[in-house]
């Protein structure tokens, strides 16, 4: 395998599509009914959807700042490693472990049957069951095959399906507005006339509802796993990530308004994952509403699977490249002819099929959503906090061309903490579901902590035994953000490296009185830790893990 060079496949359109395509996956079509059931009223459900947009934007700004500082594939894994390097990058390792072992394969496995349910609904099949999983299996297999054969065609499919998603949601929004005026011959519901009547006061219900809301917004981080392939990140990253959250948030709120204008409350709650299909059937009639639009919605979820698969393969490749996986360098990187991470895609495919085929029939979708979301938002909150931490431990960085707004970051962190803690609080009303209320978060917690076992043997025991340093890459300051580390840096990054080196020389030549006044606040990317050194570029390039590691 070739080592992971920066191929620069992603422009501004594909960058925006990477986020929009994943956010507009199954969430907006499959979770509004569950959220309504949990909070009790459409008005409160709408508040949560709007709140989710504001909070997600706060998190997005933190990820933009971090992404510009560390412009390599791997995203959150690298952010956590630089923000919390001790002990032995354990948080970065646990994130990579959770993302690769449960979060992404579980999310893809949850989306697969949703495609099947919508397509079977269009075909008039009411009992989806294993047939929906079979369709999901076919979709996941096809997406993996396309990603193996061509990265460019994978991005083209994501771009086209993103357009389909936006068109579908716009149709729903416009149809809801027209229905509210009485221009469509369907009876209007009284859902919005009741305001907050019937709203739940159960903290556990709100944590579960927020988990599902954030499932629909989970996707604005997808681009950061492929940053090494992004062209002009200083321009494209802020527009792509921030713009995708803004567009999706507006469409989500308007789509929920449309859903509850048309679909009665009891029908909406009972529709589970096919609320959007119920809406289209009532507004457009059987041919368009029950057949055509559900097919397009299925393709919309299919696009989310494409975006998830593209991103997580790059994360696994990065984990191999930095030495997290034993002998990972033997199979990481791009195939010499296909120029795609074939081995990483194959591994993720196998793990996804385990989550798709192993759980028993029933309310598996809700279980998988809650399971993968617990670990997701735990690490997203820690990464956003890392943006604040790095303002102090790395006060000036040549590549930090964007500064996030800390109050918005802290709002995002607070809600990440909320949906991480409160799923363990018993609900006021006994849930009649097949699973106990604590099962999903407990599975997420156990899976995350299970990563401590391989972390110890790989990052503590093995370096001591072999006399190697597997965390040296975290002590290399802003040079570590170059997208082509070890494989040559382009002219722009060499210039940025030289400017940073000059800033370091200037700061080191300052007076000792000035240093005392600032308590060590240097004007470089140099860490405050006394053991930190900003090494020459040549020394950085010389750091190479043997293949057998």
C-alpha cells in the first residue's frame, strides 16, 4: 500500500456536501416521530430542533478552528491528541477506537434498513423486517464497492444525492406551507393550536429526544476526517462546515412545521421511522406521495451512507498511520492503482455487517441510534473543549486563521455533557419498550472503556518493551498540521513553517522581564510544557514508524 499522500480530491462543493449529505441522512426522516413521542408536543419538539441548530453551530465553530490548525486526515482523533496529550493520548485513542469499532459502523448499520423501509413502503410492503435489512445490506455493499473503485466517483455520488436531499426537503417545506393555506384539499390538523399542551417534564425523555435531534445534526464534523484531501482549507472549511449547519438547521425546522401541519398527532407518533412518507402520502396522493417521494427519501439516506463510509475509512487510515493499530502501516494508505484506502474500507465493511445482521428484529433502530450517539457526543464535547484548551497551551499558531466564539463553544459542551449524563437517569414513566432505559448509554460507556485494554498494550506496554515513541507526532506543534507529513510539504506550508519558526526566534529573543509578565505566554505555537521543542522540518520528516509497528 502507498502511504496516505494528500490527493486533494475535495473542493468547496464536495466539502459542503460531505456535511449536508450526512446530516440530511435518516435523521430528519426517521426521528421526528420518536422526538414527538418523548417530549409530548409539536411545539416543544420544534424548540429542540431549533436549539439543536444553534448548539451544533457552536460546536462547528470549534471544529473549524481545530481543523485549520491540524490539516490532516483524522480530524477529531488529532484534535484530542494535541489538546490532551497525556497520558499517552488516551482520549484520542479511545475516540478512534469508539469511532471505528462502534460509532460509524453502528450508524451505517442503522441507516441501511431505513433505506429499505422507505423503498418497501413505496412498494406497498407494510412488514419490512428482514427485507429492509437485506436492502440495507445491498446498499452498504454497493457504497463500499464504489469507494474502493474511485474516490472521485464517491464524491460525485455524494454531491448528486445531496442535491436530491435538499430538493426533497424543499418539496416537503413548500407543500406544508401550501397545505397551511388550505390550497391543498386535505384537512388541516390542530397540532399547532395546542401550543405546549401535553409537554413532558421528564429529564430522561429530553435527554433521549436531544440524542435523536443531535443524531440528525451529526455530520457537520464529517469533513474533518478528510482534511488532508481538502483544497484551500482556510477558505473552504469555514464555509463548508458553518454553511452546512445553517442550511440544514433552517430546513429541519421548516420541515417539522410542515410535518405537523399535515399529519395528526396520534398518526405521527405511530408512524415511527416513516413519518415523512406518511406526510407525502397525504399531501401528494398515492402515486407521488406514497411511491415517488419515499424512493427519493431512500436515496437521501443512501447518500448519508456514502458520506459516512468515505469519512470513516480516512479515520481508520490515520489511526494506522500514527501507530494506533499494530502492524497498521502494513495495510494503511491508498491502493497503488485505485488510489483509495482499500484495506480500511474492507475492515469497516465487515464491522458494519456485524451491527446490521446481529441484532434481533424490533426497535433496533432506536437502540443503535442511542448506542452510537452516547460516545459520539462525549468525544465531540471533549474536542470542543480542546479548542479552548489550545488557546492557552498553544496561544499563537500560524495556521489558526479562524477563532471560534467561546460562549457558543461552552453551550455546545454543556449540552454534550447533558445528553451524556441524563440517559442514565430513570424516566418518570415506565418505558414499555423491549430494552431497559439504560441499555444504550451503558453499551456506549462499556464499549468506550473497553478501549483502555488495547490502549494499554499498544501505547504503554509495547513502547516500553520495544523502546519506541508512538506519541512523538503530538509534540511537533503546528508542523504536525501539514497535510503531507513525512511525504513532503507544498510551498505554501513550507512558507507557513518558516513564518512560524521566525515567530519562535522572535519570542525567544525577548527580554526575561517580558517573559515573566506574560507567565510564559509565547507568541509561537510552542507548548507551555518545558519539554516541548519545535524541531526542524528535516527532523520531523525523519520520524517514520517501522512497518512492523
